[in-house]
């Protein structure tokens, strides 16, 4: 059983930055692609970014391209650097491993 722990959320003003982290409980996390998703109040959960197991391939939602950067290291962690945050980025952010495991979510609130 893989456990993913999301952290790093918080409240910032528009234009600010946050860095989200996703820590996995098992070493095999590094063998799979992973992604970040978000869910705003009253909306469906949506894709934000993904990264391959090697880190060489990345994909982003159009709404975050040029502002967010997904990365991972050689341990069991992955990250989402979020710059130039906008109020519409307000949501609960979840990491997801390719096998279907989800983190518990971390709240990001951006005020105008």
C-alpha cells in the first residue's frame, strides 16, 4: 500500500509563489509517473501537471503553463513550484501516482 502525503499549501496574494511537495511511503514511487491535480469548490477535479518516471517528460494544463513547474528527485518525493499565482488557482491540490494512489490534498488559497 502506497501512501502519498501532500504538503506546502497555504494562503498567498496574487502574484505570489508556493511550492507543493508530495512524499511517498515507498521507494518504488520513483518507478512511476506521477501528477498533480486540483479541485476548486463546486468544480470537477482537473489535471494540472504530470511528470514521467525519469523526469524527462513533463506535461501541463494550458492554464498553468509558464507559471508552474513539476519536478521530482531521486528519493520518494515530487514537487510543484507555483509562481505568479492567480485567484483562479485557488483549490485543493492532490498528487497522484500512476497506479492510482492519491495524496490527501493540500489547500492553496490565492487572494486578489
